């Protein structure tokens, strides 16, 4: 059994609640659809990276996008993020159809992300890196910030407080003043998550948050992702290779293969989906 | 102040002392904690208010006098207050080691019949909830940090902030009840139950009264003239008696301020920011401080490096002269003053020790180089000798007679007796514990009818200085097969003074000669490996490296040479050794939570390695079970090399020394 096409389901809250009940989703946590992705196709010249993919992300859920290498997962994230512009299809965010936007405009809408290959400012401290995440929230212009007195100072204190709360939340007090280039990989990932959180996102996109981590670091990261979701009610969409992690922490999973969607549903449904099994384990050709 | 005097003045229990402090020095800071990057402070008046609200909340939740409240977490002001809040309600706080696994926690919670648990965060709550079905007495769990706990079942789970709010709201209804309970408290009531980490067997609950703690705290604070202008950093486990005496007992008695670090990892930078005047650290912290300092000096510019080594040399000379009660030469005195300006001052500032007036170390033997280094740059580092059963203080160094080999003179009020046959040290003091909770046999074994307590340590009074010297655990002192004396800890300590050796375990009781297991220090040896281009991926690989073996062999050889000089212990030279393939760990039961070697468990666990040592083999294949931090188990396999070491007859050692 799979979920009914959720774009339609969202129109009808009643159906929705029933479906949630059936799948054991907690109605307390997961709200209506925030982002609806409809029939997206993305081409690079003759290469079709994503072909006619539709799925949605609901308020407050942890949504995973999985698939073998080259399935189009990162492309999908880049489409949501506004870095790529799909040739066909629509993205609806909070009930509005999204036009062609630049990534920074999308960031202002409340969508933040982390990157597969960490993209921090290596020479800057943890604190400063997370501060950059507050950039979209800063109101004073460059002049005031350069003078740094009066309103700009008050504003910085306010931002600093927010950042300190994130540092406390992610338990990285001991590296507050350490340049991130000197930090081990697992901690850099955590700092990157901190920077994304600093923007107080409504939707948080995580591109392979656990790549290259050992078991203990993965456990820590899973805990942080769950805590972010639970404490701030942040909606999270993540790409991840580690199946164990995905199945443990996400509410729903969408599976891509060769740019097509081959499965969508709760972890249990996806696990038993024959197409998904074939895509991961290969299939006998006879 | 005597006990009746304290009772008359309303200072005979912690709750009454808190009220007195709020009255007399209400505006002075009592607690500090670094949070969100800023030091937050609470005055004595505020602490009294918070604690009272907490106590009312606990009563509202149904806490009855005599019940036990377990407290699990790192050093946080709120957790310290909750201990006094429990006492106000007539209950007995039982702090637990926050890093113990759920299994160990279950034993203590069950044994103490804890009614309430106050836990720091989700991690601790999870541990408690995982064993809750084995704890029939447990009624309520309270947590400090709500993060991640929002969606838990809250029927018997509460946020501490809610408990306090509840208490404030119940002020009019429960105030009389609370005031009666506070007034009913007396010095002979049980103040706290502390579980010893236990070098052998299950942990024992040491029952201490308010009189035990407060009289000892008064005596020791008077000894060092501590006042309410002093300050300290509380970073050692709350379940450890030392922390209870320093951060609670002495702080409440004198009214000084106790600060808690932001997190365990930030302790060293918090120390630097805070600059406490009263500081306690086990030798390993002083060692870490010095090791990181030395590593940073290696990377400093040549000029700074030269300056550092030159002035440290000056400080050593001056310290040596002062110790011998001579006046250092005028030139040295001038240089020392210059050094204070250029090197020692900035150095102490960087370590966070520039304001330290009284510094203590205890728990393990401290290396002579280490001890002399801190003293020579002007840190008043002293040693004390104590036990949980004594409310810590048995002996301590007076400011003007500090010597490395001894542990000082008896703390005021303590009597000491040395058993003539066995050499074991006995003491009797106002701080002596009441009993081991629910084990009268163990109590009777340790404490006799006249109140004398056996320390289990062998020692003697130094005739020259009148100070106590401790040799080794009385039960560990043994004989080699040829009848000569064997004091394993003495040798192990000698080995551990080498920066490359983190732990050593020496065997030899009833054997023909001494042989040793060695743990290398990953930080020091790792740094050496880096500088010498030796690649390694794990502790195990580095430990098995032939050049590491050579280094350790040289260290043991030097130890043998110095042992050969000792008339008592020349037979204890180490003939063979191996470097262990894993670090000894408290999670595997090989060390206690305070990092003391559990000799017997190690001997059982690594029996095959001991056989190989004494069996004359050159190498041995072994498999060892290890426990990871999350409680899962795994196996390490390794083939270990065994090496012979040169030993020295007495005469030869003397000749080489000459």
C-alpha cells in the first residue's frame, strides 16, 4: 500500500488525517503540506537528471530523499533550493507557486541548507561562521555595521544571543573561538548545521549530513536532527546514503533512481517496495 | 566552632547555613555558571530563594523526610541547589556519577532506594527510564534540561523549572511544613550518601551527617584561611566526596563562590577566564596542563622557547634553594623577579592559575617534576590525603612545609595511628562516616567500636618532618618469591612519571621477579610520532610500533636503575614488559571511575598475557572484549610483543650514578 498522491490529498484534510492515522504518523507533529513539488523535469543539455517527479513535504516532518549514486538526489535538492531551474514543473511553497528565484531570495523565504562537501569559511571561527547564517536577518546596512555603534551594536547583540543558543544546542561551546579549518570533519558538519539553523529556517535541507562520519558521530548527528525537528518544529528534507539512519529518523521517504521516482511512503513501505529493492540490490535480467 | 555552638547559632545543617548566608552576605555571589558564552551569577539571597522554591516543589510532589533523592549530572548550579532543596524537605541527596552506564546506575538507585531522581538531561533520563522496571521505589523523575524530552510521557516526569514554579505557587500552602522540616534538621542527621567507586566489588554507600561534613569543612577551611572572597571552579564529579566537601561544605561554611564550567570540554578555558583562588585537581589535570603547554612551547618562536627554558631553569634553582632553607643568590633573586614579569606571570595567567592562593592535588601520586614545576613558578600547590569515609581530610600540607614525598600533617581534629605489625594507617576524626548503607558487616570491617577507621594504606610518619608518608595499598604490598618487599603502586607511579606512559600495571607478588603491562599516552607518543613521521591509525597500531617499544624499554631501564638504589625495593626491578593493545578503561571495569587501576580484574582478564610474560614467550596472540561508550560490546585482536629489560645489581647502579 502506498500513500495516495499527496498533492490531491492535501486539498482534503479529512483524507489526510485518515492516512496519517493508518500510517502511524503523529497528527500532533506533522501538519499540512508546506512544499509541493509537481512534475519536475530537469535537463542538462541532452541529459535528463530528473524526470517528471512529484512529491510533497509536510509541515514538521522529516522527509528523506534516497537513491543510488546518480539518481538525481542532489539535483532535486538544488531545484528546491533554487540553484537549478527546472525546465518543466512547478514548486508550490506555502500555497504559492514559486517563480524563478535566486538562491538568496529563497533563503529569505526561510529555506536553509547544508552541503555535501562542507562549504564553511575555513579561516573564520565557529562563532563567525554561524553568525554569517544570520545575514538574511540583519536589517542595518553596511554603513551602520562598519560604524558598529548604536542600532548596529544592539542588533549584533541580539544576533549573538541567537547564535549562542545554537552553539549551546549543538554542544560546540568548546570550539566557539576555533577556526573551522582546524576542526575534525564531524565537528565541521555540526558547525554547518549550526549556520543553517542560524537562519531560523522553516524548511531545512541537509545534503548527506552523515557522509564520512563514524558510527558515534552519526548517532550524534541523528540526535541533533531529531532534536532540531522536535524543539524548533523545523521541517527537514535530507539526502542520505546510510539506510539505517534514514529508516530510523525519517517520517517519509521518497526513492529516486535514474531521475525517476520509484517509491514514496513511510520507511516500512519503502523497505518492502519491490522496485526499491531492485534498484538497490540489482535485478536479474532474464 | 564546636557542634553545639553551631547548633546554637543555627549553622548545623546545610539548609540553615544557606539561610544564614543569605542573611549575612546575601548580595555576594554564591554560584556562577557560564551559559550562552556569558558568566551568569546568583547571589546567596537568590540561591536561597531558588532552593526554597525547589524544596516546596519537591514537597508538593510528595517527597517525605528520610527518603532518598538521586542526583545525576555534571556540575550545574541547579543540581547543587537541588541537593540542599532535598535536605530542606528532610530527604537525603545521593549524587551519582554521571558517566556510569545504566546498569551501574540501576544498582545504586536500587540499593539507595531512591524515591526521586533529579537528572541533568535527556541522556541521564533515558538511562534511568531504561532500568525503571527494576526500581520499585522510584516515584518521580525530574530533569533540568528539557531538550528532547518534550514528547516523553510526563505522568512521573517533570521539568525542574515546573517543579520550582509549582513550589512558588504552593508557598502559602506548604511554607509552614517546609519551615518545620528545616527547623527540625540537626547536625546528627544524614546529610548525604556518597557511593564509593569501589576498587573491588560493588559500590558502597557511605553515609555522612551534616556534622561530619560541616565540622570537617570548617576545620580544613580554617587551616587554609579560606574566606568568602575566595572562588573555585567545580568541575570534578558531583558524586565524589571531594567535590561535595569543596563545592558544598567549604563553600557554605565560608560563603565563597562556586563556578561551574560551560561544558566538560571547555573546562580549561573557563578556568583561565575565571582565575579561581582555590583550586583542586588530580595530578592528571596538572599533567594535561603541562603537556599541552610543552607541546605549544615546541611550536613557539625560538626566542620565546629559549626564554621559557632559561627562566624555568632559574625558577628551579630558586625553588631548590628555598626548599633547602637557603637564601638564593642575589643574581637569581633578580632573575626570578624578571622571570615573574616575562614568563611565570603570563604563564600562570594562561593556565588560569595566577590568582590561586591554595591549590591541592590528591588521589594519585604526583610526579616530582610536575610538582616542582608548579611550585617553582609560584603556584602554592599542596597535597592532601583523604578518603570518602573521612569526609576527605585526613592530612594536608601546611603552607610552609610542603614536601613531595609526604602528604602533610593531620587536619585539625584528626587523630592518626599506625598499626605496628602491618604498617596500616588508622584515623579517627569528627568527619568519620556513620556507616555503609545497608551493610553493617562492611562497616564493622572498616570502623571499630572506638571509631578508628582503617585506610587500607600502608604508611609511616617521617621522623624528620613529622609528616605522614604513604607507601602503597596495604593489601597490595606483597613479597616476591625470594622474600623481598613488593610495592606495585610505588613502581607504577615511578613509571607513570614518564610522559610516554599513561598507565602501568606491575605484577610480582609471589613471583620470581616483577613484570609489567604498559599503556602509552596517546597524546604524548602521538605527538612524538608526528614529529618523527611515523604514521599510525589507531592506539593499537602505535602501541605495537617497535620504536615505541624501544622508548618504553629505555624508560623502564631508567626506572630499574633508580630502584636498584633503594635499599627496600631493589628487588622490584622489572625484568619483562609488554605494551597493551587497548587503553585501560573504566567502561571495561579495568579502572575505577576515578581512574585507579583495578589490579585483580586486570589480572583475571589478561591472565593469558601474564602467563606469557612469566612463560618466557617473545610474543602472544590475544583477544579482548571491549565496551563502547553506548554500551555495545566488541572484540580487539592483537599479537603483542614481549621484551626483556636490563636490570641492575645494587653495586652497578651506584657505580653508574657516580
